[in-house]
């Protein structure tokens, strides 16, 4: 900027110098011409009279008049023939002075001559008498004198110009600093902010003596700046913030547009700094929760399935070092179920999702069960999920023990009916074997057809007894959480094969409406048998509560239906019992809640049933009218369509 001002100033000085010097030279030349013409007008009569002395007086008076003696080097007059008539020089007139001849028809001429090393402007003017030229007068202008005058003028002009330039430079520098200082400060602040340094002082003016750390919104990030609150709501700030009524920071400074721009920029930086500080504190708080949380937490990239972050608890539970976890895919921790979680979010699923009783593996391929909560987040600009994992292996083991105890109790309840079921084939076997023994003792011949029929019946009864025993063994076996494809009718038939006879002894009959060819569900047959058994025994108890087995007129019936509705596979168990009161219906799945008399039950059967149904993504509903019976309806998603239920 300063260089540009200097360049312009010097250019102006040279242009002004050229104009001034040209004007001075032209003025001196005009002055010489005026002297020559004055002499020509007055000397014409002396030439005609041949009065040379008067002619000499005339030219000497003109040459020595006032300051002309320093400017004029000579004046001489020649006649029309070029004969020298008079001159003011004290020596012989140099011949070179006669070289400036006045052309015919012109009144004057000027020529620069070198006379014995001295440069002289020779001005020639015609002396006319009427229409005829009678002579020529020459006036010599001393170029050295002219140069001296020009030199003095040049020094004075250059001095003046230099002074003007210095004053201009000083004023320009002062104005530049005054005008551009706010912009320079803004540039400095912008550079520091672009480098991530927000801790720079925001003082943009000389009167900025207020410490921003004294602002209540700065010292307490939970407190929003009342300046914004007031501008947003239009209401006065609360009493506790009255000390900010005259905000020392957001006040506007007086000044031009640059000052206003500085104020706005400072306010913007202050707001960014304030919210950045709040964001940093929030990050530190959640980072602390992330690192110190009691449960393992993962951050998983949805697109690649890579584990992007993990808290220290994951290392303790899974047995991997953090570097090893970050090198793993999330699928490696749970190949059977984690793909379902990733697919849900990769396909655009939103909100948090709960995946109960998911099988994961520790380092060394040791399995354990967890509950997973997954929520979508944005992690370093990428679509990711944060997965919180809870180890429920111990809880599942206790549940399994509880279920197993329930099974053993159920087997005890079924013992009479089972004994009767087994007794029938045993009786048939005994009768057949006794028949053959009697025929052998009496030495009677048994026809081949009768022998084959008895042996076939004995074999059939043995198979029947083996089937009953296998069913009991399967039911009593401790079940696990491994899922398989199950025909929903299979556990119904398995349970009925064990309890049908016992129920019939209580005068309770079954009606089956089983739909064949239904899609299979992803569950475990043994656990579904436990569910069916619990529901049919509860149905039996409800029927016994409202009627006696000896009452022949009562409808003592349990109806079991299976089918498909709204894309789900359902099983309904309907009884003709006493029903459930409306105020009890929302509590019957709670553990230890029972409507039975003391000693008749612990209230865990329906709680276990509810947990098993939920484990397989199913749902169970009640439709009951008091004194008219109850319908329990379980429904499950078909295999390969099951998704994580939303929380």
C-alpha cells in the first residue's frame, strides 16, 4: 500500500515538473520574442535614417534594462542584406550568430546556438517598414541563466513535492492503521480460530477491559446466556441473572461498519467458544460414562461392521485386549445374532432396538448369553451404532434351573396319568404273554395267524410304552436356548400324549383344531412343550374351580387351535373355566402372582411362560370373560422374518 502511494506521488511529481519547466521555457522564449519585436518596431526609423548611434542606444537600453542584463547575452541588428548595423557585444560578433537566417515571409525565428562553448537561444525578428523588410534584429537568450532559473525552480518544486509526499505518506499510514486495524484484528482472530485456538483474547478495541471469564454463562455451562434467552422469548431475564442486565460483552461499540462487523464477529466467536466448551464438557461426561460403565459398550460401523471403539469392560468380559477388539468384526463376537442387528440398521431401521438372550463368544470361543441394546449414532461422520451388552448367563442358568424345577414338579403331577398310560401297554403285553404261556402249558397248538397277531400286539405295546418314556425323557431333559425350526403342532401333540389320559380321568376332554402345513417358527420344542403344559394345566385348574368332575352337565373342555394370522403363527388354548377377573389380567404374568389358594402354586408358571415366548420374539395375549372361560393366544413370527423388538 505504501509503495503504491510512493509510486503515484513520484509520478505526479515528474508530470508536474515537466509541465512547469515547459511552461517556463516557453515563457522565456516569448519574452525574448517580445524584446526582439519591441526593438524591431522602434529601430526601423533609425535604420531608414541610418542613425546608427541611436540604434546602439536603443539596443543597449533594451539589453541592460533591469534584470534583462542577466538574461540577454546580446542584441544585434542587421540590414536586409545581412550587413551588421549595431550590436551590444564588446568584441567582434562571432560568425555563428549570423547563421540564424530569418526565412522570407516569416516574422520571427528561434534557434539554439553554441557560441564559444556557451549555449544561447537566438531569437530573430523582422524589422519592417510597411510591406518591406529593412532589417533583422537578433536577441540572444542566455540558456545558462535559464537553466539556473529552472534549477532553482526544480529544487523548490522537488522540495515542495517531497514535503507533500511525506505528508501524504504519513497521513496514508495513519489512516491505513486507523481503518484497517479492526480488519487486521479480525484476520488475526480468524487465523487463530482456523488453527483450533479458541482461547485467544477477544479484545478488539482499546476499551476492552472486561474479563469474559466473569460471565455467568461462561463459568456455568448449564446456564444459557440470558442474552439469547431474552432475544428469543422476548421476556425479561430471571431475577437470579439480573446482574447481566447490562451485558458487558454483547454491548455494541460506536463506530463505522467495520467496527460493527468486528462486534458481530467477536460475538459469533464468543458463541462458538461457549458452545464448544459445553460440547467438550458433554463429551467428557459421556466419555466418562462410556469408560466407567458397568456393562460392555461397543461403537460399531454400520457399513463395515468394524468395531470402532470399546470401553474397558469389554476387555474384561470378552477376554480380548482393546487393540484386538478394534481389529475384529462385530460379527465375530456373535455370528448367530449380530448380523440381524447390523442388517436392521443398515437397511434404514431407526430408533433403539433390544435383542434379548443373544449368544456371544469370548476369546477362546467360550459361549455366553447377553442382552443387547443398540441405538444409531453418528461416529466421526459415519453411520454407526452404539451397542450396550449385559451378561445374563448367570440369570439364564437360574431361569433354566427354575424351569427344570417346574418340569420336575409337572412330571410329579403327571405321574398318575403317566402310570396309567404305561400300565395299559404293560397290561396288553402281560395278557399276550400269559396267553402264549397258557397255550404252552396246556400243550395246545397255536395257529400261526394267532401267534403272529399276539406277537405283533406285544411289539406295538412295547413301542407305545417306549414312546411314552421317550416323551417323558424329552420333557424332563434340561432345555437350552439353541433355536431350531419347530412345527407349532409338534409340542402340542407331545404334551397331549402325556396329559390326555390324566385329563380324561378328570372328565376334561380336548378339542383340537390344528392347521397343518404351517410355516415353522424359530424356537426350541422342549421349551414350547413347557409353555403348552403350563397353559393346559392352568386351564384344567380353572375348569376344576368352577365345576366338579362328577358334574355330568358341565362343559369341561379345553380347545387347542393353531393357525396363521397377520403373518404370524399362533396357538390358542381355550378353557371353559372360571375366567380371570379384569383387574387381575394385567398382573398374571408377574412372578409370584397367583389367584390360587396358598400351597396350590408359587405363581411362577405364567411368568416362565411369558419369558419363554418373549425369548423367541413372540407375544402372548389374554381374552377372558369372568365365568365364561379364558383364551390364551401365543403368536410367533415365522422363521427368517423375526426382527428385534423395539424398546
